C-alpha cells in the first residue's frame, strides 16, 4: 500500500485558494525496483528514503501508482540531495517519469536535503498516475518524497518546519493507534539484541524484538558482514545460534550465518519479530519508560510498544537517549578513570577529554570477471580518495573526525566512505592488472563502532580489564585483546583520512559486571551491545560481537528474574544476585528440546 | 599506511644511495664504545661531526639460549643522552636449522626504532645462506620503521599458514591480513630474521627505555626534544610543560602548531594554558594558522572562538571555504551571538553568492534568518 496522503490546504491569502496536494513517500513505492530503502538517517533528515545504490551501474526504475482526489494541473517537487556537491556533475542524478512522460529536469542536484522543483503535470480524469524514479548514474541518487500540489508553494526545507509540515500533510495523530504489550521490548536486533531475545524467551517471557532491518545481526548481518570475535563466556549455547565463522570481514559467507541466525531467532514462538520497524521515540515518566514508539520503514505504520522493562541494543543508545538516560560520548581525559598507557600516550587516552571516537566503516569488495570491465569516471570521489588505490576494503576503512558526530553526521560519514571506495577503486582500475575487476559488493549501511554509551551503576574501564577484576556480579567474561583505533591522518597529513590503525593491549581475561548493563537513572532500562556502560577505552575490548552477545544473554536472563519478582534491573544485583548467577550457570546445560533436535 | 610506507621507501632509497657514496658496501667496523658516524640505516637527524660515547645502563634484552644483551646509552660530548644502542646476537631458527644473527640496533630516547648497523664481518643471511643485498637491508629498515607492521599481532606460525580462527585473540583488526601482505613487507627468504628483528626492536623494551629516559631526563633534554622534528619527542616535551614553559617556548610551540603533525597540533590546542586564550597577543600565532591546519585541529581551535577578538573573527571570515559544514555552523553561531559586524557580513555575502561554495546555502540561510 502506498503511503500517500491527500489533504486540502486552505491558504488565507488575499484571495482564498483551496489547494490539492499529495505527499508520496518514496520508501512506500509499490515496487522499489533496484532502489534500496535507507532508513539509517531518519532522525537527522526526517524519513527513510530510496537510494539508487548501483555501484556505478544504473538500477532498475522504482515504480508506483498514485491516486488523486481531483484531476488538474499539479506542481511537482522531489525531496533529494546531491551527496557530493562540487565542480562536477552531481553523482546521484535521476529523473522523474509521470505516466509516459519523462520530466526533463535532472534531480539530485542541491546541496543539503531539500525540495527540488521538477515541473508541472496534468492529472487527467482517471485521477491516477504512474510514477517512476529513473536512475541516471548508479551512484547513490536519493529520493525521500515526491510532493504534488495544485499550489506553487514549495514545502519547507528546514528540518523542524518540515517535520511539522509532514504531520499536517499526513494528518498524523501524535500517538500511534496500535498499542502492543509485552513482558520485554528489545530494540535493535544486532547480536546483543538477538541474544537478549533468546535468553528471555527461553525463560518464558513474551518478547518484542524491534529491528529496523530485514535481516538480524546488525554489523554481523550479511548486509554489513563483520565476523563475530570474542569468546562465548557463559553463553556458548545461545551464541552459537547467532554468531559467524571467522571469514574476512566483508565476505559473502556471511549469508550462510545469516540464514542460521534468522532461523534460530524465528524458532522461538514467544519472540514477536518486528523486522523493518524503527523505534523513533521512548517516553519516560518518573524515570521509568512507559513506551517505545516505532514506525515501519516502508509503509509508515506505527505501533506503540508497552512493557514493564526495555532493552536498548540499538548500538547508538537511542532508547536511553529518548528516555533521558545519562550517556557519554567521546574520550575521557586520561585521569578520569586512570586509563593511561604510556606506550601510546595521547593516541590511547588524551590528557584532556575530547569528542574523538572510533570511526564507522563501509565494507566492500570486487572480483575478477572473465572479460574487461568498465568503471565510470568519478571526479566527485577524488578529493577524498586522492591517489589511493584498492580493490577491496577491510576493517581499516574507517572514518571518524572530530567535527562529525557518529550519529548525527552518519550520512556524511557513510557518503565520505562511498567516495573513498569509488575513488580508490577507480584509481585501481587504471592499472592494467585490474582490467577485469568489477565491484562485487559495497555496503550502503554504515557499520559503527562507537557512539553513545549509556551510563550504568558501574562504568567499565580499561583499569577493570588490566586488573582483571572479578566482580561479584561478573556475568560477561572476555579474553580478546583490547584494541582502540585512531585515524592514521593524525600521524601524517598525507595519509588518507579514511584509514585507521589499531592499538592492542593484550591482557589475559577480564570481566564485565552486570551493573554495567542497566541504566543508572532510568529504572526499567537494560542495555546490551556497544552502548553498554563503559569508558571510551573500556569499549575497546568488549565491543566485539560475541562479547556484546554475552551482554545480551546476561540481560535476557536478568529480565526474566525481574519479571518473576516484579522488580527493577538494579534489584537483581542488590537482592537476587545468587539466584541470577545460578540461573546463568544452569542455562549452560539446558537440554535441547526434542522438537529442535 | 601505504602512503606512509611509500614515502618512507623513497626516502630510504634516496638515503641509501647517499650512503653508498660515503662508505663501501660492507660498512665501517662498529666501534665498541661509541659512534662517530651516522648509523648506516637511520631515521633520526645526524649532525656532521657528532661524536657519541656509550655508557652502560642496567637494562638488557634477554635472548633465547644466549642470555642477556646489554643496552647502552649513547651520550654526546656534553653528556646529553641521544640514543640507546644494543649489539645483539640472537639465534634465528627456521625448520630446525638455527644460525646466529648479529645486528646493532638503535632506539630513540623514547624507545622508538631509530636504525641499525650491520656487522661487516657477520652479515645477515637468508634461509639459503645467501647474504643480504643492500636492497634487503633497506627493506629490513623499512620493516623495522613500521611500528604497526603486520608482524605485530602475529605469531610466527601464523605467518606461514593461513591464520586459523583463533578464539579470543583475533582482534577486530586482524582479519584481512594475508600471507601475501606479509611477503610484501619482509625480506624474501628471510622471514624468520625479519620477524625476530622486528620483535626485538618493538618488544617489551620500548616501554622500559621510555621509562628510563623519563626517570632521568633533564630540562635541557626536554627543551632539546621540543626543538626536534620528531613528533614523539615534541609530545613528550609538551606533556611535561607547565604554564611557565608554555609561555617561555611559545614561539617554538606556535611553530610546531603550524608545521607539526595533526596529533601534536591537537595536543597543543587542547593544552594551551588558559592564559593564552585570555591574551590576544599570545593567541594570534595560533589563529594565524587557522586556514592551513588540518580539519581536526581547526575544530579544536574553533572551540576557543568565544575568546577570539573581532579582528580574528574577521580574518576567519575570509577563510569560510576551508571549513567543514559543522565548523561553518559553529562559526556562524558565534558571530550571530557576537552581533554581525559589517566587514564580516560582507565576507559572508561574498561567500554565499559564490556558486562554487558547497556550503554557500548554509551561510545564505544564516543571513536570511539573521536579517529577519
Ligand atoms: C568494520 C568493522 C569491523 C569490525 N570488526 C569486528 C570483528 O571483526 N568482530 C567483531 O565481533 N566486532 C567487530 N566490530 C565491532 C562490532 O561489529 C560492533 O561493535 C557492533 O556494533 C556490536 O554489536 P551490537 O549488537 O552492539 O550493535 P549492532 O551490530 O550495531 O546492532 C544494532 C542494531 O540495531 C539497529 N537499530 C539501531 N537503531 C534502531 C532503532 N531506533 N530501531 C530499531 N533498530 C535499530 C541497527 O540497525 C543495528 O542493526 C567491527 C565493527 C566495524 C564497523
């Protein structure tokens, strides 16, 4: 179903004009063709959008049918953005086709998200039109929405005004009409969220797992393709249902593990999976979350999720953020938690706090074909790639800069990486040895390492790891080295700004206490995954996905005890710790039910 | 990284050629107690006529089956510490066949690799017992210079076979490394020697050397470090400075701010004493570099925008094009708060009307809203 909204605007101008208008959300097209739905930046630019991610080859048209209330002459605007503006043709150009007419104006030309005027069209007596988005480049043209109006007044562009305008045009009520109640609502279906879902479902809780992608696993999914590192700790049985083999990052084998993971999570009847649903708000009263609101990423439907307790495993700490949970971002000063490592000094932990964090990556690869392969010129990529040449990208393709926030500026970060990739590949293609190379896969999802870290009763730090403190409530255990990344451009300005380096600290074994897995000030909020309670360096070790999976499982079991005694997460530590630890111990040996053998 | 290595490689080639002209292949016989010529493979500057004398320290490297190898400190004629040195003899074993490797290694005062000398009588050899060629030595130098070499996180057996999935110890940062990449960085036919040498140079010792220096360093050496082109030296010096030092050396510090690497610039910007931000004269040298420093440093400078004088803001308004989107927003917010003065407004208008400026639209929006 199309998400089309018809409303009648009355403008009190000198003469009163009644205008017909329709807002057509691109992500709700009947058939997206080769365009992908990108819901990653909703909080910043306002909506999921369609993107022509063709890796240099034009993608198939996205098509849809629109019905109008009245026939007549309509002005058309498209909400779009030139994602690499400069002295070259915009990389992501596209056209709009209405019925059989290709409207001449090339779109995707403006700097910053906003409306581009396309032209006028006549809607005939059948009051219907067939719309197509026609990609012209294969390089990430993007369309958020199409607006038809009999008035020639352009819709607002600024984020705030646009959001209000959208609400008016769509006549959307403040609250979702549908309300669903669960024992536990888990938002974010990375390895952490999935593990939390399985653990709590095994204990009989009714779970909603809300995830904004079609596939589970977050960074480990076949859409991003990072393999899982770390040990299983206390949760081998559960984590084996979710993790990956050790293939190089970006490897196509991720698809095999994807199947396993999806199948396993779906096998639990008491997990209601909300795939392609993105949470957009959480409301706390008296420091207790009342509900989480989510929207379907393409049809726009909304649901309000209520539950006594919630898990934030979004990686970005969104639920905590909306609910008013304390959080941190950036690097603490070296003295804050005594995290010095002489050897790497300022690169490891700075004398003065700052907002540097580990960066985000876009993984990619190419393959040899039988015949020569062309690759278009990409002048718009060159200011980023410069003379760098590569035919694949691994973890080191990472971007972080102190003027960019890993959440608020994630689209710019992703786009910077796309320019780095296309430019480096184009440089590599100039070498005769790469004549037969073709881009095989470039993710359009930005894989993040670090952003908001929600604050719990305990903040896990480097010192906890170095001293191998065995907390009484140690529920997660890890042996993997602690590694923290920095951008190599900090050491030499001539280095590309999209390549990082890792600093490793090898310890023996360290523990994460349960107290780092629930919010300090929001009484019914757990967190699992890279947004758990830790310092910047503290995140260096446990951000990998078997460790985050351990956190998820630990949280899932704690949630089942919270449900059993009707208490808050903190009370498990203060009042039920022995029983909790026993539960963790006993679940290790859980028998496999006949039905699952 | 590839960039860095390439530059270095070119440098080494050039340097290597220069060396050929000075000494015969085979090198000078090493002096027991000091050094009066630049080490043959060397990353630090060397002033003509320098004479260094070796002093023993209590530090040593423990080498398998051979035992302790002492670390010496090379001091100049004024007794100032310059380098650490060790004459190493160590077994290198490949497939059960062991031979001795002799090499003289040098470290900086902070424990970084500085260079090496080969022993003219006991050259390095490869698996097939062929001697290293000059190109091989240069490749070894290049490898040792890379503190983040691919050899760093690997056990030797992981370099020969395809790395197996390792539980617990395979970091985020290992996965893509292939044997091919190892081959590119090591001397062919001498993987074991390269591996042993790299781990000798970059092993546990680094921290010890640094500590040793820290424990006895004099002000004179610290100031010398500040004037060095070595960024780790600069950082070390700056890290020990108090407000008085910053003031005393402010010209040199401003000079490093202009010419140094981004990490050092960032450190300076974050650690300049408050007094600097209250005194226009002291700030100016730093603001002057605004258009030329890297983006990260520029962001850090912008954090002090509220201490900048109107003249400084005016000057910055002629450099709007170097700013990123977010930096431009910060700048506009500040001048909005201060009140828009005419010269700045003029510059904004010019920028906003320049079609080549990607973020002209942001300035336009600002002007529209400001003038409302
Ligand atoms: C290139 C790269 C290489 C890495 N290498 C490794 C490695 O080799 N091994 C390893 O184990 N780790 C590695 N890491 C680190 C690891 O992948 C991350 O730390 C990971 O984010 C941790 O998992 P998570 O479950 O916390 O979060 P994620 O995997 O990020 O999962 C969170 C999920 O929540 C979803 N979500 C976010 N907001 C919402 C919302 N509002 N509503 C609904 N859903 C939402 C997101 O789409 C996402 O899929 C790497 C990371 C990168 C980027």
